[in-house]
C-alpha cells in the first residue's frame, strides 16, 4: 500500500477514522518532545503503519508503537504518554459505564 492510500484506524469504541499522524505529533509534543523529535517519531510510526497489511489498524497497535518509539527518545516523555493514555482509558470506561 502506498503512503498516498488512506490507512484507517479502528478505535477502541469500534469507530473507524482516517489515520492522522498529526494527532500523534500533538500528543507527543505536548508530552515533551521537540517539534523535530515529534516529526521523526511520526515518520517512524507512519512507516510502520503503512508497512502493515492491515487496514484498518487497531489504535492499540499504533499506541504501542508510539510508546516504543517514545521510550527510545525520552523515558520521561514515554512515562507522561503512558500516564495520559491510562487517564484517557479510565475516562472512556467511566463514560461507558454511564450509558
């Protein structure tokens, strides 16, 4: 699959959206990476995503790859990312329990 083809992401709630590397960049830069580090990370993650035969790709696979690359760049930032993901997951579970 060429990088120009649209990869889709299967989110935890079952919805599907188009893969947007800039969403990853916003989160990792907010967690502490520089703009340059964020660009490098999303290039690596995007290459990984587009090399996979799956479409859609599970958001969990993407999250795990982002975390793996963050650990290489900055263990502190990786820790913040992990905290953010856990907090987001708890909030999602809380929202589901209210339904």
